[in-house]
C-alpha cells in the first residue's frame, strides 16, 4: 500500500496566494465588466532592461551555433556569474564572499524551501510572525511541527513582529536551532539595522544555531545605515546563509534566477557534536537534485551585475519605490497608518480594527483592487493588509484613487 506523507495533511487548505486568486476569480465571474487592479502578489510588471536583453539575445545566438552551443552546465552556476555576483554585490560593501560560496538557482523561494532538507527533523525552528508562508509550510511538510492550533503550528517558535518593535523581533529567550529572518521584510517592509542584526548573530553563535537570511529585496534599500547583507556583521559567516534573487531586483520573475551564499566557515553539527560544513552539504544536495539554470539566463543575470546593468536596476527599483511612496501617502492621507515602502516595495497597512480578509474583500468589492490580507502571513498579521508597489504607475495611481473613494 502506497502511503502519503501525513505531514502534508497538516497544511492549511490552500497556499495564501492560491486562495487570493480563487476569490479574485469568483469576483470577476460575478463582475465580468469590472477592471481589476492587482496590488497583491509581488510580481514585477516592467520589462527586462536593455543590457540584460542584449546579453540574453547574445547567449541565445551562441546556442544556435555548434561551436558555441552549451549543454549541461555546472549545477552550482557558471563561474562567470558567480564571480560577477561577488564583484557586484559583495566586494563594494567590503564583504569577503568567494565565488565558490555562491550557488546559482532558479529562485529564492525554491532555495529557502529546500535548504531545510539539510537539517535533522528534530531541530527547533524559529520563524517570524508575520512570515513568508514558504518558511513555515516547508517545515510542516518535513515533519518539524505539530498540528495547526489557534492560528499557529505546534512546535514552531514564533518571533512576533509588532508595531511596538517596528516589526523587527528580538531573539527569543529560549534556545532554537534554525532561524528564518527576512530583511527588507516581506510582508511588513521593515528593515533591520546593524545593532539588531548583530544581536541575532551573537545569539546564533552562542547557541550554535543557524540563520537563514532572506535578502530578496536588498535592491530597495535606500537608507545608508541599513546593512545589505547579514555578512556585514562580524562572525555571521559562521552562522548564516544568505538568499538573494534577480526576480524583484532585475525583473526575472518570468526568467528565474537567484543565488544562495553558503560561506565555507558556516557550520552545522552531527549528533556527537562534531562540526560539518554546511556549504559541502548544500553542494551535495544541489548536484544531486538540481540541474542548473539555463546558460542564456545566467548570461543575462551576469549582465545585470555589470556597472551598466546595476545602473538600470537602480532605475527599476526607483520606479517601484515611487509607486510605494504614492500608495503610502495616499493611505496615510485617509487616516491609515503604514509601515514599509521606504526601503521595500511593500506597504503594510493597519486596517483600523477591521479583519484582514474583511478589508481585502471591501477593497475588492468597492474598489476593484486586489491586496493581500495580513492574516495570511501569520497571527500577528491579523488586522493588516499588504499592498504591493509592483505595477505600472498609471494603474497604481488609479488604484489609490479607487481606494481613497472606497474608504473615505
């Protein structure tokens, strides 16, 4: 008899964004003539930049000739991209990352989901609340939690982000083994300064814990006092892994490219207490289960890391941050307090006592605008909605006008 993985049955009925899509589809079936503006899911809308497109085309042309055709590439990524990432993203900030510590993949979502495979099923996992759902759901699938109870899974340690702590939770009083952090944060838009990240690094070092640091939105940081990498904190290379993505920074949501940095010094432990290289474990996992990102995509990603490419990427993020400013100021003008939107493309809106799904439904029905209910990100997200700045300017302007009319 073939048996299922029973841990999957503990998952909630559907992934958050699947449920949102279902509700939007139902609304559109009832209102076929209404134009919907989507400010919910964090998908980019602007085209790939000229430097990226030129590299993409050139690589496709290489694939069209026998003498320059490429078959299977290295699972860890081509050296030209790994070196470009180090030169463009880390050396300018004085961070000592090496090319062989960079692992290219097809998405930060995949990497943050898959990395937990390296660790024992009995470890204690800490997740932020509000939280990107993938961190939680993949650990549920792996059997590290109990049942769903009162909006949370038994067995997880929840790090509560609230207005009182600026949605940057402090380390827990108890010991945990694996810690998920995301800054700039999805969904709240919060950022962590050097002092707060240093507290987390010290905590991990003292407890022999490991930090999984999701920096997918680093391109949107404008405050010069905010670190761009966990590895800017001394000692972090021993206790942290960093995830980054070309999806939001370079518009690669449809072409798929990301990378994970696992330092040589990063250490996890066997049952007898002896240390083991996490980098070696991740390399073994990737070479077994992953066949690499396509050559043309990696050439395009390398172009994004070039001086001209980075200038173009700055223009993209500036565009979305201006959208965020428009949304944030419009919501504040009608009396809603907000966080985020300054160093991140998300605006986290206090629903003023309304339920998250209630405000979601109100904006969908009255304004024809799709947002994301905060409760989908965890218990601490109840009473908030997330509004995404990823859309074209004219649609963002139309959306805030509709929202203002619906809520005023």
